[in-house]
C-alpha cells in the first residue's frame, strides 16, 4: 500500500476483523476472560478511539491503555520545577503546547504565564535555540520531554548550541526511556497483559531488538505497529496468531518505517549528549530505575538543573485523581470517579485529560461521540 486511504479501506478492515474474530474463538484463554492487549503508545490509543476500533473488535478482546504518553507520566514535582525556573528574572521558558496545562502542586505553566512569566510554546528545541540567539540578555530554557522519539532533536539542539557558542541556552531534561517502562509494567503486581502493540514512533528510533526481553523473559508477544486503522488491526491479528500458536515473538508490522536495529543517525546524538539517570519518578508508576536520561558531563554547561540548582522532590497526586491506575491498566478512564465530572479537558485534574495523547482525553473526545456498535449490529 502506498497511500493513506488504502490503510483506511473498509473492505480490507472487514476481512481482518473476521480473521480476528475467528482467532479469538480459537484461543482457549478467551474462554475464561478477555484477551488483554496493551497499546503502549498514546498515539495508538487515539487512533483506536478515533476510528472506533475498540467497538468493532470482539468482546473477548480488550485494549489496555499503557504509559506511552510522555506528558501523561510527568509527576507534579517536575511541573513545580518548571515553574521555579520560569519565575526567575530574565528567563524565557519554552515548552511544547501539551505541557502548558499539566497541573503542578497548585498551578500550571499556563497559570504562571497569565501571571506575567515569559513562557512560550515552541514546536521544536531549535525554536528555543533561535530565541536564545535573538535574546542574549535572557536565559532561555527548553523543557525537554518525551521518549526516544523526541530525544534526537533535543540532543542535536544542544550540540548546535555548543558549536555556535550560545551560552544562554539551557535544557531542563525530562526525557524518558521506553524499555524500563515496559519492564515496570510487566513487573507490576496483578498485571495481566497477554500482548503488546509496540510504539511505532519510538521503534522508528530504537528498532525492535530492544524488545526481545519481553518475548524471552516474560513470554509475551509484541508487534511494532503503525497508526492507521489497518496497521492496528493487522498488528492485533499478528498478536492473536502468536497466542493461538503458543508463541511469544517480537514482530514488526510497521516495517515500512521501522528497522530491527533502529536509526543510527538518531541514536548517535542521543548517546553523545545524554546519560541514564539512576532513577526517574513517574506519575502513577513511582520511581523506575534507568528510565530517564540527563545531560552528561560534557554538556553540563547547558543543564538547567545545574544552572538553577533544582532538587528532586516527590509530590503526591490528589486522592481524587486516579491517573496512576489508568496508566497501569487497572482502571478504564471512565471508571475514574472524577472522569467527565470534575476532570474534563477544560478543567483537567490529571495529565491524562490534558495531553492530546492521554487515554482520558481520547475517551472524552471520541468514546462518547462515536457509536459504531449500532453499525456493527446492523451489518451482522
């Protein structure tokens, strides 16, 4: 297939759905409980709900929403530190738009911006570097976040700043790594996941080889998946086929972009600028060893944590917010006691409702508006 509309072809979708239903009926596991497949990436969550795939699949198959939205797993303490930086004089604080409304302990970056702090939304770290060059009297800080997908551009911007001698550009690094995250999910007590939709964007950077431990040590299948409807349906079919055959392999459905060994041009700058943290705090998952990166010693002059003397502080989420349970797949978004009531996209209590990739946002935006069950019933 060459064109987007081919990946959304209804006829092909019906064929795959029939094959999926057949496999579900043949898997013994499905006789006792639903087969649970975790989509790690928030992009997959939104595709699933945008196209109503969750309502077209058999009832014996259940999607579990994973921790693959980088904004959603930001702890409140990180936002508090962002605010501490932004409140300094002669600072321009820059960030991606999704992070602006994530609540900290008492305020969000958007709140602080309204109070007069110079906080600006940018589309890339190079935008922040350009601001630094145009405002030499200011300290310009870029809030670096995201999985391996966004690490290369951040690393390259730091390297460019060193090359050009820009000494007022700083990085507040909160980039995170996918492999320790999946391992933490697998090690969670009571976790019952039968297979994984592997994150397509991250896999584009790191490849599929790093996931081998999931099959070898935990005996779970993972399929690196694209984001179009047929991508996701084919990936689900591939996982189910493995489960029926009693197999656990790492497969690559997104082969048009993802390579087994990853992208060396992206991995090299990551290795040049960053090093693993001993531990990193996650919203809902707690502290996970080696799950985040920081600026290494060579580039410490660009490290905002050093420049602003930031301290790691743990801030507990409010009791009414159940983002943690949703992130770990224990609860569905609508099962949270404040979903759609005290917590909406306009008045978010948790990051899962703020981010465009958050599971709660996906349910709120698409779940109650798309009713494909009736269509499915009519066709049957």
